[in-house]
C-alpha cells in the first residue's frame, strides 16, 4: 500500500497527467484521489490537464486525400527499381571508365603523339578525376551524416 | 467559452474548474493499437522472406495509412509526409529479410518511419508553417465567424506549440495524443521506461499550456 504522502508539485506532476489519462494502477490512483480531496493545487492542476486533454481530443492529424494512395504501390516500386538502376549504372560506368582510362594510358605511352597533346590529355584527366573525387566525397559525407540511414533493429 | 459552439461539452470538461474535486472520466481501457497486425504481420513477413513479394505488399497496404500519420506528425505537411512514407517502405523492403521472426513488427516499423521522417524534415523544410491538425467534430450549429476565427487560431497555435517541443517530448506527445498508443505501448516502441513516458508526456503538456497561455485553453 502506498503511503499517503503529501503532493510534491516538483515530482508528482506526471502522476496527475497519468491519472487524467487513466494510466495509473490502483494504488497510484488512490493516492491521486487522496490528493484531490486534500489539496487545492492538485484540483487546479487536474482541471487544467482535463481541459487541455479535452481540447486535444477534438483534434486529429489530417488524413491524406483518397487519391494519394491511388498509385502509391506503383510509385514505391518505381523508386525501388530506379534506385537499383542507378546503382547498376554507376558500377557499369566505373568499369567502362576504368577500362577506357587504361586504354588511353596505353595509347599515350605507346603511340607517337606530340608531348604537348600528351600533357593536355593528362592535365584534363587529372582535372576530371579531381572533380569526380570531390563530388563522390561530398555525397559520401552527406551519407555519413545521415544518422538514420538503414535503421535495422 | 468560444469553443463550446464548435465542440460538444463533455462532463469531464464542465467539471474541471469545480472548487471541489473535479470529476474526471478516467478512461480505464484504451484500445491497444500495437497488436493490430499481430499474426498477419508475422505471416506476411515470413511470406516475404520466402521470396513472395505479396507479403511485403500486404504489409504496405496495412501500414501505409499509419506510416502517413506518423510521418505527418514529424514533417508537418502532406508532400513531405508522402515522400517520407515512400522512402520508409523502400527501406523496409531493403531490410525486411533481416527482420527476426517473432519480434513485434510495429516498433521496428515505427523507428524506420520516424528516422526517415526526421531526415526528410531536416533535408526539405518545405511548407513550414502548415498546420496538419483538423477538428474531429463538426459543429452542430453555426458558430459566429469570430468564434471560428478564434478556434482556428488556437488550433494553429497548438501545432506551433507541438512543433516547438524538444524531439523526445514531441514524440511521446504525438504517439499518445494522435496515434492513440497507451503508455505501455509507447514505452515498448521507444524502448524507454514507463515512468519516462509519464514524465515526458507531462512535460510536453506543461510546455504546450505555457505556449498557449493557461487562460486560453478552452473550458
């Protein structure tokens, strides 16, 4: 049996909220009802909580328009497929790009090409590589900051 | 009070300001919502894990409305909520084969929707200032334009107060008030003690009251 201790406003407020919500066990409910009989502050606080609860009980979150679900399944499937498509495209691009770079390097080394052209191609290639690394690093950074990605229990 | 014409009176509300003990209609039983899917969820997850895509589609069909309500509470507008729901189901599809059989589905589902919606809220920030709340009850007689305007203002201010809450308080308030979960269910979903649910909900309400101004909460 819970002792009939006096109401402590600093710590007992949550019990009053839970009382209004009908979430207390029998002992706790008896304790709050004891306070209700004895303490005007409790009566006032319960009154405020009841008013707020009654007000929020008359509100709800909007439901989506009926047509929002019309092609929902198709949109989810499309997004899923496109996500897979982009991933495959990226890997394909990397494989082809790597092969092309290799071939280009071989041509630059073996073919009779003026030095200035070789230099131009190498500088252009380095510039492209810097841009690519910068974009990939930025995307990677955003992904790492996404604390909620791939949440699995 | 002005809302009396918009909202039918309740016995609990009319008694709340009584100098003697306020009569509180304590709701003894709040219907449980966590187990709505129950066996169906486990059956559909098992189907999906055996390679039957219809298992996932049945889950999606059953939970999409719920996901929308959860996401809307976090992002506050329809477009972002729909976007978050779609992304959530893509993540669920990606992770469902790793879901442990026998575990309750809703807490896992809730975390994915919550986290996706929070990311969406951080990244998009569209339509800030929208109020996604609406009245449950239609007025049974025509209130004056002034009363309607006052009620509308209060509705918008309530949402602003909810938006201003710290994330941990807001989450508990939304789950209890607009998703209909019981304290025990909220504790299970958020993996926090029951007492923490109680104190967070009370803190949320206290801050909302301060935001609204005590005298403005309708009697």
